[in-house]
C-alpha cells in the first residue's frame, strides 16, 4: 500500500515541534507542484511575469542595466514569442544603445522585423511617434463626436463620411472606438447576421480592450432579440440558394463520434474531392446533438453533387453505416438561423422541400 510522503516525513520527524514545522513546509511545497497541464502553464506564466518585473526593477529603480539585460534576455530565451517581447527588445536596445551599438542595432532590427506594428517599433523608427499619435487620436475624437451626433440624428450617410475621415488620419489608440462605431452603423444599415458577425470579430480582435465587454453585450442582445422575433413569427429560412453552401452531418453526442467522423470525412475528401480544398469543423448543438460541417462549396449544385455522392457511399462507410446521422446541405446565411435556433427538425423539413426533390 502506498503511504503519503507527508506521513513518512512525520514518522521520521519523531514528533519534534521544529520537525513538525518542517513537515508542514514540505507538505506546502508538495501541494504547490503543478499536476496538470493547466497548472503548469499557470506556473510558467508567473515565472515569465517575474522575469519581466525583475528586469524593470533592476533597470528603472536600481539602475543595474547589466542585471536588467540578463533578466530580459533570460525571459526571451525561456519564453519565445512572449507578449512582452516587443517591449523587452526595445528596452534591450536602449540599454546597449550608448555602449554596444552593434548589439543595440541587432535588437532594433529584431523588433522592427518581428513586431513592425507595435508601439515600440514605431517609437524606435520615429521618436515623435507617441506625440504625433496622441495628436492624431485627439483629432479622431473630435471627428467622432460629430459623427456620433449624426448617427443619433439618423443621418447615417454623414456619420459614415465622418468615420471615413477619422480613419484616414491613421491607426491610433482611438481606433478600437472607431471600429466599434463602424459596427454600430452596420447594425443600422445591414442585416443582423452581418452585424453579429462583426461584433464577434471585434471581440476576437481586441480581447483585452475595455470596449470588448460592451461589444459582447451588444452581440448577446442582438442574438436574443433576433431569436425572439424568429420564434414569434416562426423560424423562416432564406429562400436564396445561389450562394456558398456547407455540408452538415448531425449525430448523437453520447456516441462520441466526432473524431471518427472528422477522420472519415477528411480521408473521403483526399480520395474524391481533393481539388475543392474542403475543411471540417465541429459544433455542439445541445446536450444531445453534435454536428460536423464541411466548408465550403461555391454554390448549390456543387454542394448537392457532394451530398448525393456522400449518401450513395453512406451505407458501407464507417462510422456512417453504423449509427444514425442527419445529413444536409445549407447556405451560410441559413446555417446562422439554424444554429442560433437549434432548429434541426425545422431545417430538415425546409431541406426536404427545397433540395431533396431537385436532387432526385
């Protein structure tokens, strides 16, 4: 029988108070050892941050530039691709700028080549960048106020023109605000699907920005409203078919078939549809159903050709011949409606009425 290491150490300590304290310390250390990949990554993140903060302490407060350089270089070596890399490269450039020009130039080159769009690269190229960027951002804010006033007055054409003028000034710290304003205009001028897509992309583009929660709230409100409207009038799929299509296969989640389905489809594509450059993606519909979709087909005819050939091979093709699957093709726009409402039965009826008869 395995005996916990804490018990072994306690027995060896013989009940001595100092030894008992040592046992407690050992137990605490053991408890801190990362046991999962998530814990390991969390620990590495803390080590990375510690090197960064140590370098800053040595550089700015202790004026120990050589020790700071060692800390920064260690960070770069241990954590390639660190989010701190642009700033660290810039600081190393500053540390060696007056003493080792060649070395400083190497850090400068690395910074401008790897992170040309970073603030640190721009400051390196143009020492007046921050001042100029600040002035540009202030100009954009003034234009934005006028554009937003036009937006509130429902004068969307003027708002769009003002927004274009603000963008022409260039990218600044105020650009995320302009990007969100552009999406608000889309919400007034285009369909909800495009509006929701742009909001989701905004959240991905600016994961750390203070406006991200607001964008996500707008997205949730829009989706909820659209879903309630669709339920109120009954789910209505779009009767437009000369558009890009997906192929979708739906199956029971409890069967855990996702990997088998993806592997079978990709092997099938390699043998019979390699020229189409198809890819697969998986989504959970609900607790009972999961789907795998194949994207994308340029129009209805190509999608139905794939569908018919897939069905013809279905019976003798694992895992499709051994389990229950619901298979169909669907336009990109209708997929948004289908997935938002989890409307499998409704779409199968729509599919049978608008596709199946044509393919027979």
